[in-house]
């Protein structure tokens, strides 16, 4: 196992940079609320994240071309998510936030509405 060579933290104590003795490294950025907004590593992989005002992830994408989009109701329950490969889930909740139903399916990427 490689030894840690360098580690940098932000004022919240979150790792912003890490490097080990094998040369592997990663860096992370965070928003003002402490949510991770960007990750990149020495293999060339990266992933970015977007959040709503409640700090819930609404969109992510990565260097492999994958993405995921999330939607939430006014109570903060995830009501919908769609992945770049076509899989989607739709969730319905009662007034108390209890999950009532989940529907899912798959569609070809050309059939998807990509507007946000």
C-alpha cells in the first residue's frame, strides 16, 4: 500500500488534494456549502457535480461521458432521475414523504430530453 506523500485540506477539513508515494493523486473542489463540485485524478478521470439550493445533487457528469440528472419535490424527496445510458426512475410519495410507487424504464439516448 502506498504511503501518503501530500494531503491538503480546506478550512472545513475536507481533502482538496492528495498524493501518494506511487504517484497517484486527486484533487477536489467544493462549493460554499461544502458539497463536492469537482474531482480529478492522475488517471485523467474527472467528475463534476451541481446542486440545488437545498444541497441536493441535481446533475453530475464525468470524463467518460456519463451523466445523471435528479429532480426533487418541495419536501426534498427525489422524484426523478435519469442516467446517460437511458435508465430512468420516477418516484411518488404521500404527503408524509413515504414512498408510494417507483416506476423505471430505459430509453435510447436519442429519445431523452437533455435540456435542464
